[in-house]
């Protein structure tokens, strides 16, 4: 063989070997890709892991009386790894899968046992590692499901995967909904307390190890977090759940009666500035109202006649007038260039400043302010700025609208009209809560404080931050002026437009308001719409609570006294009836003059046994299970204490256990003060009561 042939043979041999090797590689690639691909893909997936964040349970929000306003509960998404370690054996799976299907069908009632069985077997056949079983499953249900066949093989080996998700709920549903608010990633700082205190409530996320399975799905390796999340802190709000319920019920009822567009009511404690209730309702359809917007803090409008208190404060403080200064209202019309101001009830003649305020005469206050400040309107507006009417309250929750109080530098200032219009509450913007805070300062002897919605932040029951109302001004005007204004406000209720808000049991001070509301850019010339309001406090001699009621767009009347007033009165009456501290203890009615040993009121059988053992003569006229002792000349008589539905029982003299039993039977909620035996109750025995009413009992 020549050299050329030898070389060619070697080349052909080498090329052939290369081709054979290439074919072998190609065949192996096809085998790996198509024949063994499932095996190797599963192995690759099992080797791919990562950590994901586990959302922390958000902290709770409580009312001031300890009621739970918002909380997080665990909710689970149930999935199944059909090839988990404990059920990988086909014989075990096939033996138990039908039993599991039957239990799932009986529990969830969404599929038949056969449908569940086919669903599970199909997933097993297709090697599904993250099969969805059910969403939104509670913890108690999860405990039961863990006992089902296959799932009870082991917590991590039985195939059941429970992915925890935290669900936010409000136990009282719609009570204080806008104040509680909600977490919303699309809203800056969130809404209400949930948004404002998110940094405390949210907690710290944990970590969980997951692995990627076929289909690109990430499956938890176990249902326990590798790094446990840290729960959020709890918020103690100033809201009283019973007062909140009362405020919402009264407001909704009046909105329906007056066929109004929307309304708000705010209840605040005078000395502390703590907001006890905030209700906001908007009409969504005929006779249906829901909370959609927080008008209390975000709804700025012309306040109308409630603003007259600030105008008279300026006049009195600047020594322009006194309460006995006479002012002529004439025929009820005050004509200024370009406009005529009128009194809705007509002229009341020449009256004192105090009487003009009580009768809410627009002409009187407009004339006085125009007369004394026309040449120097800045003196009037500077006084309003001095008492902080132009400042935001910097509330603890977001959404507060900025007040607008004009001064002569404003482009919209009209030298003829703006000053007298401002005098009775027009050409300005103030929210209901801002107006209430001003009235609260008058009730508080001039101490102006910003309202608060949160008292405390707690973590694991321990306070980490506490809040008190910010003092805006220790004295917004002289004590002398404050006393005059307080007398004028009380006169509105006793002698003026607010007589409907009066009560024979306690004194009320406040001011009615009726304002025509501007319709956006259309102004006041468009279709007329009104805001009826009443702002005041009670008891007038020792103020404890201040209330603002504002109802917009009423169709059945629009005066503050008849539209907003009933809401104020209902709330004040119910609070006064349930707050024993407002009126002190009433004198007990004593029967007889003997000095026999007294027994604690309670179970008749127990009392009789004690008296019999002591040899005391007793007149057993009662056959009731519960009784009270009444001292008589003939020994100790028993007075029936039968609980009658709708009537307040007498629990004086009882121990706490018996008193709670009796009060609970008639449907009352009870607040307890002190220890020992009952010496006082906030609702007098024999009065009519409604289910769910709060009664306070005092023990000593």
C-alpha cells in the first residue's frame, strides 16, 4: 500500500470515528431530553431553592373600652404534594385516596367524592407537586383537615401544604370604619389609623424556604417559617364602641328622615381632646347610607352660623361691643353694595348682642363686624388667625383639609362684601372637626387642644408610646370673654334657636347653623343646597363632652335646630343616662326604721339560709330566685327582684356576680367601677331600657 492510500485510510477511519461519536452524542442527548427528561427536570427543580418573605400578622386596634376594632386572623391556602415522602408509595396512596376524597367532599361540599378522587388520582399520575385543594380555610378547619387520610401520615410528609395568609377583619363591621381605615399600597400613608400607624401595626416579615418544582411553581419545603415574622404592635384608640354605635345609629336615622345627601357627627371629650366617636354617612341609593368619605376631617365647607361664635369672640375681645350692647336688626335685611344679607326668620327689632346671638340674626353680626372693622378688615382677620382658625389641627390620621380663612391680601377679597359675609360664616372653608375643636376650647375655658384618636401603642401588652392632646393655645382669649361666650351659648338653648336641644335633667350650650353650600365652580347661584348643623357641649355647667353634627343636602327642612339638633339631643341624652359621674348618686329611698342586720342582695335561697342560721325573723313574702332585703319594724322583709324585659332592675346591694347576672338577663352591657357590693347604678331602677344599652355600676 502506497503512502497516499495509507493516509486516506487513516483519514477515513478518523472521520468515521468522529461521525460515530457525534451520532452517539446526539442519541444520548435525545435520550436525556425526551426519554429521561422528566427525571432530570424534576431533579433540577428540587435543587433550586430560595427564601421568600412571610407577611407578619398586623397588630390589633382596640377601642378605649377594650373592644376589638380590627384584628388579623390566619387564613390558609391548602395545597397537596402528591409525591411527598410519606405517601410516595403507590399502594398506600391508592388505598387511602378514596377515603381522603370522601372526607374532603363531606367537609367542603363543593365536589362529589368521585370528583375529588379523579382530581387527586389525575394529579398523582401527572406528578403534580403543588395541587390546589382549597383557598380561604380557617385555622380550626385546618386542624380538622390534618386528621384526614394521607394528611395524617405526618405534618410534613403527608402531602398537605398549608400556606398561611393573614386576613384583616373588623369584628364590629361598619362601626368607625373610616376612622379605623385600611392598608392600601396605592394610597400614600394609607387610610385612617391603619395607614397612619402602619409602621407600628405592620410588624416585621419573616422568611420561608421554598423550592421550585415543575411548571416554575415555588413550593414551601414546610409550612413553618425559617425566620418567624414579628407581629405588629397594638393601637389603643380613643373610640368608645358604645358611643360610636350610638352616634352612627342616630346619624343614619336622621339622614333617612331628612332625605339628606351626607352627614357627619363627632363626639369629643372636652378636657382630654379624645375623640369618642366619628360617624360619616353618604347616600348611595334611596334610603341607603354607607361610610365612603370622612367628612369630619376632610369635608371643608362654609360653616354658616356656627362661625358667629368666632365673630362675637373678636368683637368682645377687642372691646367693640358687650353682651348688652344694642344692635338694630330692623326688618331683617342688611343691605351692602352688591348684596343684601337677610335673617331667615325675619327681623327681631333692636336687641342686645346676646339676644341677637341667641336668635342667630345674620344682620346683627354682619352689621357689627362691618361697622367696627370696615376701615381695617385686617384687624378682624388677624384676630381669627390669632385664635388659630386658619391652622390645620395636625391630626393623627391623614386626610385633614386645610382651612381657608381669607384676609385682605387674597385675590378673591371683595372690599364691600367679604368682611360682612365672613361675619356669619361664608367665604371660608372649615371642616366639622376644626369647628368642633374651636367650640371645645370655649367649653374648656379657653384651652385650645387638638383632637386625638390614639391614646397608646402597645407591644405584647406593654406600652411603647403614649399620646396626649397637643395644646394649641393655653388661652385663646381672656377668661372674661370666655364666660360671656359660654353664657351666650347656653342662652341659645334656653332662649333662642336651640330650644329643642334643651333637657330638664342637664344643661346644654351650643349654636345652630344653617348655611347655603356652594356648588363647586357654579357658586351659590346654582340649585340651592344647605348644610344644617349644631355644635355644642354638655353639661353646660361642667362640660364633659362636645358634639358637632353636620347634615348636608336635607330635603325635608334645612334648619340646624330641626335637622341636626335631634342627633345631638339623642346622643347627649343617652350618654347622660349612662354616665353616673355626670349627675352623682341619687338619694336612696329607705323603708322602715329598724336596725336588723343587712344582707347583700342576691340569691334568695342563700340569704334565707344565713338568716335562719342566725335566728333572725324574716318575712318570706317573696318566691323569686333573687331578692333584696328591706328593713321593717317586723323584722327583715324580702323585696322581689324579678328581671322584667325592657325595665331597669334594681341591683343596689348585690355582689358583682349577681348584679352581672341580673343585668345580663335584661340585655344590658355593664361597666364596673370599684369592688364590693353595688352602691349605685347609672340608670335608675324602673326606667325603660333597650337591649345593648350600657349601664355603669359602682361598687364599694
